[in-house]
């Protein structure tokens, strides 16, 4: 018995995609794409092809989604696919477009930061692209500062006192000077 749906909708395609039925999702979403220009259906199709491992078709579907509707997420999806096939110039350009459309779109900002750090680490002698990315204003230059945090003193278990019996004759802890806490510096990475 054929379990394919009678009506092809992007919602059905998404349901199949989430259920891990990639081939069925692709069939449904291709039918949707034939009948209507729907950016979201194209994005779902791109995701399905990506899960299948068919990057060229995923890129085409994400390009189609972006052609229909320019959104930060559409630029991000396409940029991520370009990055996955080492088309880094195009990836950077599309991540930047996502950030230009929405400066608060964190996934694109984080991807730019990651690419900048990766490039700077692997090409210290060629700072041209790294400087260009930094000059774009979308990548913060200084690394995050270490943060001081207070943790319970390991010597007195956060009580601030040591010794004595039932609190009689106890003294301030020498490690935390009676505060019950010590200050540590966190690693920002």
C-alpha cells in the first residue's frame, strides 16, 4: 500500500523531514515547489537535501528560497551550505548579508566570528581577508574578557569558619578570610 500523501504540502514535507523520512520529504517538497513559489518550502527542501548529503541540490534549493524571499535565515542557510563545500568567500558574503538585514541575528554573527578566528589562526601571514572581515564591523575584535566568579571556599565548605566544636572555639577560615567564598577567574572560551 502506498503511504505517500494525496496532497503535497510544505507542512507534510516538514513532518516527513522531522520523522527522518528524507526521500519522502524530498518528493513532497519537490511537488510543492513545482506548484508554488514558496520560500519556506524551498528551505525545507534544502534541509532535506542537506540531510541526504546532496549539497549541490541543497545549495540550489537554498538559492531558490533566497530568490523568493530575502530573510536573514535564508542568507544564513545558503552561507552555511557554501561554507560546507569550502566556498568561503561566498559564505562570508551571505553571512554578512544576514547580519545587514538583522544585526541581532546571532547565528550569522557567530558564524562570521568562527570563520574570522579560523582564518586568522590558519593564515597569520595573510591578514588581508581577516582585516577586511574585521573592518566590516560585524565581527567584534577583542576576545571576551575573563570573568571573576565567586565559588564556595573548599577549605571551610562556604561556612567562613574553621575548627571548634558545634561552633564554639571556631576561627575565621584562613583561605577565604571568613567570607565563605573565594574568587576564581573563568576562562572565556
